[in-house]
C-alpha cells in the first residue's frame, strides 16, 4: 500500500513538472523576442546592460525555451528517467535562487516565466519554483517509479520531434509573428478601452514623510503625527506605497514629429482606417520590403486613409530611413517599450478602425491591397 501511494505521488510530481515546463517553454518559444527583452531586463538589473550582443541574447532566449519545453516532454513520457530528473533538478537549482533574489530585491517586477500568457508576482514565482524543486527532488529520488510509456527506439523519435517542433515554432514566430498573441495589442483589441480605468478601481497610494529639526534634534514625521510649529522644516519626501489599478494599455501615445502635436486621440477617433508602421528603432529595422510599404502608403493616400510611422528613433535615423526608402509617410514618436509590445517585428504594420486593431503583420508578410480593402470594409480581421 505504501509503495502504491509512493508511485502515485512520484507520477503526480512528474505530471506537475511536465505540465509547467511544457507550457512555460512553449509560450516563451512562440515569443522569442519577448523572452529576449526579459533576458535584457535581467542583465540590466545586474549592471550588464549592453554587455551581450543582441544575437546572443536572442540565442539564449531560444535555447531557454527549447530546454524547458523538451524537459517537460521528456518528463511527461518518462524518457531517460534518471538523466531527465537530474537535468530538471539542476535547472530548478539554478532558477529558484534567481527567483529568491527577485522576491527579496524586486529588480524586475515580472519574472517572465510564462511570457505574457500568465503574469505572476515575484512571491508567486518563488512559491511556484519551490514546489517544482520539491517535485524534482521526489522524481529524482524515486525515478524508477515513473511509468515508462515508450520503448527506447520510440523515445529518440519523440526527443528529435520535440526539438524540431519547438525550434520551428521559434523560427516561425521570429520570421512572421507569434501565432498566439497574449499582449494587450492583439487583433480585436480596442486600444481606448484598454486605457480606461474602471469606476471604483483601486487608486495609487502615497505616503509623505517630513524631516523636522528642534533644539538640534532631527526627526522624521508623517501626516498622522506631524508636530507643532516649534519644529523647523528640513525636508520631505513622498513615496508610492501602492500602485493601484494599472490598465492593460497605460503608455500609448503618438506625437507627430513635424509639429510636436499629440495626435493620440485623433488616431483613435478616426473613422477611416489608420495604418501604423511600427519601428521601435529604425537603425535596426529591416528595409528589405520598403517597396511594398511604399505601395501600401500610396493606397492609403489614394483612399484618403491615414498612415504614420511610429518610432523611438531620433531625427538622424529617420532621415537615413527616408533617404534609403524614399518614405513619404509622416513620422511620430512613441515609447520604444510600447512599440516592442505592440508588434514583435521591426518594422511591423497595424491597421486600426476607430481605435480597434483589425490587422497586424510582420514586415516579412505584409498585406496585399485586396486584404487591406477587405479589412477596411469590415469583411475580416487578420493576424499575420
């Protein structure tokens, strides 16, 4: 009876690890740029921002997601039980101290464990990893109780198929766009509604402290215990103690470079279609399809639609882009983090209808004139 319960416990621990690892690995694999941005955040938190080239952080992103997903599949099918359980425990012994540091120091608010699909606080992330570490210890100690499903010959087919699948998923998402979009700028999202704060939502809270002096003694007070006028004011500081409700879209703005005018409201209220060419940094943008982009602008001009290029680049980079591509569309300034969140492509293209995203494309698969006309007529919605 005891051995039977132990077998159940071991295989339950195996399934917990398998489910978590496969899901976590997959959602990161289909958004390799998002995972790369998170790795860059971690490097910045330890003072290594800019120390690694972009190609290396991207390679680390793909390798991390592939490792997680493959370990999850191997756990699920109990493939190479001893090796898999050792590798899983080793993985957790690396990640758990990292999440303990996140919990104690809070250098990065969101660990990125599940990409944009599921957001966890640093405390929840630490608890998750402690549970997974315990499960990894159990499966390693009693790995022989993990039920075999396939023979060794079939196991190699599963391993190779898994690596091929997860690698192809990352490459597809890099070249086109992620097949599943968990960000607030997905096709069908209403940007204006995403910026709204519901009535009765929790408001941010602040606390002000005052540094006062009397008879050579300096003390700190709050509004609750502020002393009489015999104390001399020295200094004060205000800190935010609670963020309150933060809307999904809270940093979206468009400033027209030519005039310095904020045209966010105009873009979101426009009844005609609005196309946004999104290029976080024009210095790094792919210009191989500029001819098709120019044709799209000509269509918008002929139809009386609006088209803007949103970028965080400066005047020199914009001038260079115009010189290379012959671009005639107006340029606007938007925060680079916002632009990277909007679309995982540099450049990428969005189509809005009264603030609703009805189409999103990578520069590697731009829409035809027919697709744009159909979208403008409300016949379909498209996510590249």
